């Protein structure tokens, strides 16, 4: 009965800016600046994702340009020093890439970004072929859903299903993504369920539940 959740496929950007493994440093920087992105997937073959080059990977060259590391620090930062001395995408990239599938839920994508401290994820199919890219801002798109669309979904997926007999006495209002449920229902035990399900609708910011049980059912 839970409303159908949005997936990564619903919000991802399908037009992907990517580079080949042999792309040189300047080409990568130029690509990022031209398309205003902070990271690019590195792809091979027919779109298989090998890794991701981010601004952080590229900035290592600048960071270590005038800073000569001691032996201990070199050993501690082997990966960083190797990248700082590299010029090609295949050597600069972080691999394997942290990816997500089109059918993954938005909370799963958000957790992956938070866990791995990345701002975007390549979206790949079962074979590892790129299908799109999802960013932090993409995950917030659901909160741009119109209030009337949210109200219609809450009524259809929550009120009408939970309260088929008394649903017509329930008022559903949405303002700025905040859902307000009011009115009387026959089964008071389902009021907490209604609040939980309304809160689960993608794009809902908050829920205020003023439902009460009809006196003959209280």
C-alpha cells in the first residue's frame, strides 16, 4: 500500500559528459569547464564505466606542484603522488567508480554519495554500461513537485486506500510540500498509518495530521 517510490531513473540526467581513458589532463579540465561539471566518468568500449575523474583528483597536481614531499609522506600518499604525476584519465581516475543502478531508490543513492563523499554517481545497467548520471541536485528534484500533484497522490494512494468508506470526509491540503490531513475517519487505529504513508510520498516535506476518529468508532 506504500506509494510507489521514485527511482534514480526518474531524476537522473541522461545526457552524460564523459572522457576516454586516453584523454589528457588539459582535455579533462576543458571538458569540465565547458559543461560546468565537477567530475566526469571515464568510459571505454560501448560505454562501460572504468572510473571517475573529479576536480579533487586534478587538484592534486596543483597541490603538490610546489610542495616536495618527504619519504614518509610519499609512502603515506602513494596514490596522491602517483596521480599528481599523471596526465591521462586512466591514471588520474578513481577506480572502480562508485555507481548506482537506474532502479535504485533515491535514499540509496543519497547514502552512497554520503558514504563515499562524492557529489554525483554514474548510473549503470547490469553490464556496467552508463545510462546517465545522478547528482545531489537531481535527488532534490522530487521536492519541486507541485502541491496539487502531491495532494492528488496522497488522496489516491493513502486516503482512498486506507479509508474507502469515510475517505470523502477527509480533507487533504498541501502548501509548500507540507501535507495537512483533517476530518473524521471510521477507523481511528489507521490514523498513524495514514500519517506515515503520507510522509513517504516522494516530495512531501512534512505532514500535519489532524484526523480524528468518528465518535461511533472512538
